[in-house]
C-alpha cells in the first residue's frame, strides 16, 4: 500500500467530491424542501399554516403538505423529476390543483 503525502490525499478527496453526482437546486427550492409542520407560508397572497408533511418516493418523489388558511384547507405538493433539473409545485384540494412557480410560495417560518 502506497503512502501519499497529506496534500495529495486532500486533492484526491476534493476531486472525488467534485466528480460525484450531486443534486443541484436553487436556494429557493432548497427552502421548499425544508418546510415542516408549523411553518407559515403565503401562497399566491393567501396565508397558510402547514399542518402535516408526508413524503412519497414512488412513482415520482414528492412531498405533500396539508395546509390550513383562514378560509380553506388545501394541499401543497412538491414533485421532483430526476430527468429534469427542477421541481413542480401544485396547490389545491381534491382534483382541483393549480401548478405554481417556486416564487409563488413565500416561507415565513
């Protein structure tokens, strides 16, 4: 077994880290993944409180948040598509869902 100087080991480690496959998302998308029960959101001008968070891995990875607002209860779904480098967001209840942009959701807490 060969012995490498410390600097060569560090360079190898950095090169391995750089070459590995990493998920890359914007800081806004990263914040969406961190939403937890109790979080306060504004979705298209409506204030909501997150009541629960459920993670599904199949068939498409998604996180479903049950939310309550002043006038309604609704769901926020975040779906990740491995073949595309972006998230899709859906907001609504039952079969009535609207597609959102990440900028349509403001996270307060």
